[in-house]
C-alpha cells in the first residue's frame, strides 16, 4: 500500500461517520502522523510504500475513529498556534477560535516588558503556552481545577515554555495564592460556557469524549464562571490591565454587562474570524 492509497482507503472508511471533506482531512492527518510527514511531504511521497509497522497500527486507529473518538485523542496531539500539543480526554481539544484569542492578546501587548499574565482554566495549557511564546518577557501563571488536565499542561509547558507556572485552583472557590491584588496585566480565560440545553446541537465526538466539566454550565446560571471572573479581574488586575474571555456567542451582551460599573471601562464584544461574537475584552480603570 502506498501513502496515497492508505490516505484514500482511510478517507473512504471514515465517510461513514464524517462528511466527505472532513473524512479526507482526518485521513490525511492520520497518515501524516503515522508516517512522520508534513502535508507537503505526504503529497510528494504519495507513491511511497507504507512500512509494515505503520500498516499494523491502522486497524486500531480506524476503529477508534469509527467509534467517533476525536482524531486528536486518537493521535494524542492537537495543533495550536504553530505548536503540537499533547491532549487527552482530561483536556478540551483546542479550537481555532482560541488561537485567534492568542493573536488578539499578542497584538495588543506586543513589545511590552514585564507583563504578568493569569490563564484561568488552562486545560492542555494551550493559551498560557502560546502567550508565553508570543510575549517572551511575560510571567505566565496558569491554573485549573483538574489534576489530570494540569498533568498534560505540565508536559506541554516543559516542551514549549518551561517558565510557565501551573497551579491547581478552583477559581469559583478562591484565588491563586501567589498573585497579589492589582498586580496582573492580563487575565485570560476560556471557561465552560455551553448551556446544557445546547447539548442537542453538538456532535457525538464532542459529547462522548471531551470533558463535560470543561464544556457545560447550567441553563439557570450560564454565566457563573464569567461572574466570578469579573470579580477576579476587579481584584487582581492593575489599573490599565485587561481581561480577555472566550464566550458563548449567544450571550455576548449579557457577558459584557457583568463588567458594568466603576471598576472597568466599557466592555467590548469582539467577533471571531467567522463574524460571530466570540470574545469579550475589558480594561480595569
């Protein structure tokens, strides 16, 4: 079997659970991972024979994908902001929208020395690590309630940004112990924001595999994390410091309204690359 035949055969099999373009993209990603090739190398080596050791792995990989397991968990990695991060079912799979949040923050703070950054609910560490690389002079602390997620974040940080500090914190119950009041320049978070009633809109490979505690909030209190983050921002951001949040696109105005009051400048709802209200940015007075 050649590289092209492997990719085409897997794409045909995956058409049972994915739309054709997505099946082809997943098949290509699997082929590249198993063969250690870049996308360009995979195309250039389309006629190359596939080693027997790789072919031996294929049935198990295909079976997991046909069971709706996300390809990132099957391969153990996800691409984010130019990095190949480890992911496991203890962590959410980083999304392109969250990459955009990194870019927004990096552009707004480029060239500023001595920044202090706190990432709340870090998961795989994607935001904290990417920001540490984009803002190399920054001091970055990342916290999460999940010990399993923090174990993954530690390994990712050790590979890409060893200076990132990590701590287990339940942000709904307390604050990181080593962050002084009014000392942060940047507070960033991608907290749980999917309402329970929105489960019906989500795909099986998300519902069955990604950690529900990192995704869902109750319908009767969908902004509980943002309300808490507003209090954290008021306590920990220095004057002029900024809070950047990924949000539920249906609740942009409601999220921004949590920051109304004398402590903050008017909050701004920012659209993502698809034009959806996806982020809130607010500055501490």
